[in-house]
């Protein structure tokens, strides 16, 4: 059977380096075996999925050179490759499991389930679904369905014993069934959950190997059971180690920029980023540090993957990027520089921002230089304010990050309104509130309008600069962060409600 692998990202945010990392290993495995690499968009989360996010994922993976042979943009024999366009498929499979007595209807309301979990916690138990839907008689189920009561479909799970499955890197893995919940397969709105859609689509698209992050290991028993229930052959599973920060914590945007677009925007070459991701837990047979995608495919052996958490070190990436830059001819470097910052819309926005402030074209360098830097050079003393306490400055930066991260649309209106609302809710005059943002974004209070600068820079560079500034002034400790999160939410409430909440 021809090897077929896939990457199946959810279009709910900015394209993550972790997505590129998993895509790279899927592509290399498939190509090394003469197979096909597929792209599928898993947009079952209708609230958070956006076309803009999907397009960013496609563009960023293609920029890296991770090309697929079937996908939502190019079609293929198993189209459509976007789950939102396959919704009619999943309900039939959920009902098939009902008919085979491998799944059941559950009519429990959210309030009833909350009470169930609270009672379990009060008894010192781990909260989990208690199987109440299994206790309903067939007549009662049919009557409640006829009455149109809201319901979900859940899968049945063995009550005792151990699930055993094989992993390409780990060998046999065992997970007690007592740790596996009765997963919802079809939600009250009739839409599938990830688990049902994932298994059905992998089967219908003839995926032979599922190479994914190790965070999916706890879900493997559910998936194996679904394959058994349907009577299908299960793909070979391979769970890759998660990328880690230098402190060994899970890679997080709070500690390192995680968006592919961020690294593109600061001038990392696609070959260098791909090369670096290829070294995450894997190495060439001759241990060479610099290699191309073609060379990685040629020498790829998934058994060379180390299970120790690979460290994503930005300094190491920058060094490797420098090696790639040094390998270019001057003409090639010039072409890369032009391609890097040749977006006409961005350049026009920068020109419009600096135009009222310059008298000579040579002055443009001083006014526009910060747009092209990774970070401005900052010191803690720059953030000292006569009007605000140190804590207010720290909180304003952190609260702004949290609120800006929740924006679905990034433009001057949404960014400006978010910051103005925050200043108003913190009861700080805008002229006292904004200097910290000028410094964080541009490195100086003498700058082009900072809100427009944030829009021009885009969300990835903006968040990176705000987090860098927060690190300079001293970000919240874990304990502080929990308190601040509650405070930030309470500020959004009407004043009387906020007082009650406090």
C-alpha cells in the first residue's frame, strides 16, 4: 500500500512553528517512502475557525517549501479537504455506531454535568462523565428524541482493562480504560467533534501513517476503539516529541514567538527555519547541522527521532540563519532583501506615517528604522513614569497583550479601540497610558502614531515587542498572573458588577 501522511491544522490562529515541525516530518516520511503528503483543514471549531487563519496556514507552509499533493486549494481524489465541507458525512457514521451499540445518546444539560463534576470533586474524585446516558431505556431515549430534546452522541468505553496500541517510536503503549472518557462524537448542534471527524477522514482519505505530537497520546485509545467499532484498519501511529523552550517547558508564545510569520517577518530564511525544525529531535547520519529539505528527505529515517524534548532555541536558529545567509551570493542576498520587505502596502503605510515628520528623504531612516528591527533596544528606565506606578505600567502591557490576542480582526479601529477601552477601564488618561506602548513598539516616545505602527507591523511583531517590553520591566509571576487575569476580566464589567466581583 502506498504511504500517505497528512497534516491537519485547525485554522484558529496564527500558523505555529509546531505545525510546520509536524508537517515537515510527515512530508519527509511520505517522500522517503515514495508516498503522498496531504493537507486537510480541520475547522470543526466553527466559533474560532476563520478563512483568514486558513490562508495564513497555507501561505506559511508553502513559504517554507512544504508542498502537498492534495489539499483544499488544489483538490484531489478525496475532496473536499476542508471538514466544514464534509459535515454531511459524519452524522451517518455516528448513527452507525448507535446502531452497532458502540455509542449512545446523552441528554444531560450543561448544568447537570457541572453539578456532576462538582459532586465528584467534593468526594475527592477526578471529574469525568459518569455514564448516565447509558442508564436510559430504549423507550425513554426514543421518546426524548421525538420530543426534540437537545442531545449529544457519546462513544462507549470498556469499563475495565487496559488499552494497548503500538507507536512507531515508543513501541507498545498501555493506557488503562479507566483514564479514557466517553468522548462526545456528535455535539448538540449536529457537528462532529475532532475525534470522530479525524478518524473518519483519515480512513476515507486512506491515510496509512498518522505522525502527530505526543500530546495526542491520551486520545489514541479513543481513536483505536473507533477504528475497531467501524471495522477499519488503523493507521500506524507515531507520536513526535513536543518542542520545548530552553527551560524545558512546552513551547509557548509567552516565552518565545511561535508564529511562523514572526520568523518570516524578522528575516529568517525559509530554508534556515526548515533546516532548524529538521534538527528538532532528529539528525543527519553524518551529524551535519546545515542541510536542505531534499537532503533531509534523502537520508530520512524516523527511527533516528529522539524522544527527548527538542529545544527550540531562537539564538541557535539565528546562528543557523546566518550560515544560510553567508552561503548566498551578493546578488542572491539582494533578491532576498527585496523580497523580505517589498510588500507595497506595508511600505506605503510606513511612508504615510513618516511623511508629516521628515524634511529630507535621508531622515526617513531615523523615523522608519524601527519597522525593520526585530526589537527596539530597551531599558527598564525608559518605562519610568511620573504619572503611573511601576505596577500600572506592567499591568497595562500585560492586559493589552491578553486583549489584543483575542482580536479576530487586526486593523486601526480594533487595535485603537482595545487600547482606549483598557486605558479608560484602568482609569488612566490616554496621554499617560500610551508612552509605554510607544517605547515598547518603537523604542522611543518620539515616533509615528503607535497604534497605526502596531497595525503596520502586524500582530506577530507587535506581540513579540510587547512581550519583550514586559520582560524588560518585569512580567508577572505565575501567582501574579492569576490575580491579574481576574483583574483584567473584572475591568471589562460594568462598574457596579466589577465592584461586586471584587
